[in-house]
């Protein structure tokens, strides 16, 4: 990703980013999760609801809009954890913003996303008997598509797939071994602060001028939500979070309206009032109420 200019946190070369859609990897698209919907039984969907991941069963937009992600990413100020939108305001990256867009669990237990060979050696053979190497994500999709189980094994497999395709998607076509400690505590996922996990991974990646190893879907939804779209007369369905309300068609409509006519980036639409003024409460949860 293009480097940031000195003295201007978050500023980058917008045009070069717009021309570099490969930087926002399509592997991070929510489509990987959505295409499993038709293969899940009512009982399996119930198990996902029990994990407090109900919002992941009704994602309306199935794709990433890479140009807006590539434009937004270099506007991140790692010191204040906000996106500084030139001439318009700031949008925070915090637990409340992630909860508002994705409605993931935000409990009091930290997420352990680390290499733990003991846990991996114990759980791996139970989930993937006969495998001598780390399975590919496509293999996990096939297993889930054909799975009848709705208990602990199903929950572990679903959480592994969700994490490695969407939350902090892997940069390869294989699973990340870092996910195993989460699976080891699958019965208390609903008590984990998955929102904080997503937020911290995004902060880590953006602070290092990377965009591929974090939940880019959140960035897309966060920006769309921050825009004042009252003039576009968009009617949204009811939903638990932004991901459950905004379809690809409506996001396309908003981003096309926001795109500058000279092709230099976004900025035609104003931000909502809670994001459009420069005061200390930008990161306050009240901005998302």
C-alpha cells in the first residue's frame, strides 16, 4: 500500500490506491460465508445462534468494494484509532463500531489467536482425521457443506471457517493455525470479545500499511454507515446490524453517489452529524446509537 505522507496522518495517494484493487484481497469477501447458507440445517443454524453469531447468517452484501477500501485504509490514524476523512470528519475504529456493523459477541473474555501446538495437535486430528498437513479453506467448506453434525465439532468447524475467511482472513488458501485456541474454548465463544479481536487485528494491519489480513468487510460497512444518505431515499430492511441491512445494490448506489466526478476518490456526500465535527467524543459509543 502506498506510504503515508509525513505530517499528515492517514493521507495517501488516492489514485494509486484506486488502481490497486488487488491489495484488498477478494479472499476477505463475505461470499465465502454466504455460500454456505443453503447447506446449513435448521439445527445447525440454531447452533450458530447459540454462539451469538446470528448476524453471520443474514449478510446482505456478498462482495467487497475494493476501491473504497483502498481509498479509506490510508486515512487511518493509528495514534487516535480513527479514520480522518479529509474535510468531512472522523470515523472511529472501536468495539462499538464493529458491533454496530457486524453484531459479533463482545463479552468479557479475550480472544486467543496464537500458535499453540499442543492445542493444535489435540484438536486437529479430531477435526481432520487422516490429514498430514493444514487443510485448505475449500476443504473446510466441503466438510461443512456435507456435515450433519450440529454439536461441538460443527461449532468448531464453523468458527474456524468464519474466522479464516472473514474476521481476520488468512492471506493463503489454507487455515491459520492461530485459530485453534478459539476452537478449544468453543463453548464460551459467546462470552468472547470478538468485536475487540476484529478491531485489534484491523488496527494492527492498518498501522503496518497492510489491508489483506484483517476484516475489510467492516471497513466497507463502517464507511457506508457514516455517510448521510438521506437525499438518496434508500429504504433499508430491519436488521440486527449494518451487515444485515445493506445489500450490494444499495451500497453500490451510495458509493456511486459519493464518488468524486474527477475520479480522485470519494467525498461527494456529507458524513452524518455525529462523525462530521471534530470533537473528543469521536470514539465514544454514542456515535453509534
